[in-house]
């Protein structure tokens, strides 16, 4: 019976990864598609490839953080992870239909925290880990914004005397392939590992793996496959919000936004900090808009995005706690 | 002061407020980010001022 429940919850975790794919992974290709550097189909394949090879570059630090530093391992059970995933998936679907680029990562963390609190109270939360995650909810987009602003100013300063506008534009369009690849690498390093972390926690809690076990390779492969399939399936509502509603992006802006976001994701992945790839690329895009003039950023849209961020962890937590409560009735 | 400089000042303030909450080994990151935003705020204010002083182009 436990094996069947374990299989069901692992399948649900992969389902979450799939939803994460069409909700979050689209961000990595939003600027490439909106500047028409790549067709959506090729952009998806490009992103999926770099998502996958990220495992070989960055290891599994983020997965270990999710498994160990969100809630006390002793409280994790199949029912708790099930409720956490249901809460996170429900929140992701609601924000997806509203076209809001919220973070699947924070929905997952909120879901785990909410279900754990419903099960055993606030004492089981790992406050140190949660505090680091909360601080980087704010610092990650701010760092993405500052880095893309500075990059944009440097690039504009170095090319502003050039009269060859068309060749320059072509050059930046080609460079976007590199920056989108780098961003997808960072995205894979940080985002695809979160579901791995949940499955790792589940396998440790059920005794399938030892306490300090590494992520099994089959988990890595299946998580990457699920997120890539999700990316192939949807996410265009959010691509539209990210690529055109927030501010108009040109190839040079795409290069700067993606490079800045990629650098931020490389740094946080190396540190094992689960940040939102959505937040980071949004910061990068706003930085590009602000380098032209502050009015180039559509602050009404940005404000909606910020409110969705603020409510993600508590929203997913409440849904996961309710799911855990319902589960206890059966 | 222009709105962009104010925005950067606000961002620097947020980074400084978050510094004590950041894990000790990563505090330098919040501090450096606050410093970058302060420089950007000053540069943006100067840029705005120099634009206002320029005579209108004919």
C-alpha cells in the first residue's frame, strides 16, 4: 500500500514539474520569442537542452536545500508531500489562468510549509532556511534589475556612435542565442532541482534512501523530462506578459536581461538558494526598461506581478494546509 | 530628484534593511547590491540634472 502511495505522489511531483514547465520555463524563452530571434518550437528545444545539461554543471545543491532546509525532515510523510504538491499546483493553475508570472518554486515552498504547519504546528519549520529563501525573494529580482541596467548602459555607451544599426541589431539577435542558453542553464540549475528536492525528501522519509543520500539519477532524468514536456505544452500567456506587456524588448535588451538573470541564477544555484527564475528575469526585463526611461516600464503590470509574488507563499501554504486537512478526513 | 533616482534609492534602502537578515556568509552580497543602487541613484540624478541644463536643440 505504501509503495503504491509513494508511486502516486512521485507521479504527482512529476505532474507539478510538468505544470512548472508550462508556467515557469516559458520565461526562459519569452524574450527570444518576442524579439523573433527563434521560432517558439526551436526556442523550446533550445531551452530544454540547456535545462538538461545544467545538472552536469551545477550538481544538486538546490535539491538538497529543498529536502532539508524548509521543514524538519522528521515530519515529512507521503500525505504531507501530497498536500504540499496539491496546494502548489492549485496556486500555479490559478495564477496561470490570470496570466501572472508568479513563482512555482515559492508555491512549492509555501505548500510544504503550509502542509507541515497543518500537521505539526509552526515548530517544524526550519526558520533559518526559510529566512534565506525569503530574503532572496527580494534580493534576486533586485540584483537582476541592477545587473541588467548596468549591462544595458555599458552596451549602449559602447555602441551609441555606431551608424551601422542593422548589422548591430543582427549581432544582438545572434548573441541572444547565447544569453538565452545561459539563462536556460541557470533555470535548469535552479528550477528543475526543486521537484528533485521534494522527491528526495519523500524517498528519505519513506526509508527508500538514507538520511544524507544524493538525488538518484532516475529522479534527475524524470524531472528534466517532465519540465521539458510542460514547456512544450504551454505557457504562452506568461510569455506575452513577460515579453511585451512589462516593457517592449529589443534584441539588445533581451541579451542584457537574460545575461543578468543567468549570472544571478548561476550564483544562487552554486550557493544552493532556491530562487524564482520568474522573479529574476522579471527584474532583468524591468532593468532594461528602466535604462531607457522609467516610464518605459508599465508599472501597473509590474505592480500586479509584485502583489502576486507577495501572496504566493501564504496562498500556496493555505491551500496546502486545507488539502492536508481534507486528506485527514479519509 | 527624478523618479528613477528615487526608485534606486528605495532599492538601496531595501537591500540595507535586509542585510542583517541575510545569512552571515552572504551579507556582502546585500551590501554590494545596496552600494550599486546608491551609485545608480547618484548617476541617475546627475544624468537628469545635466539633461535639464542642456539648451533645447534646434
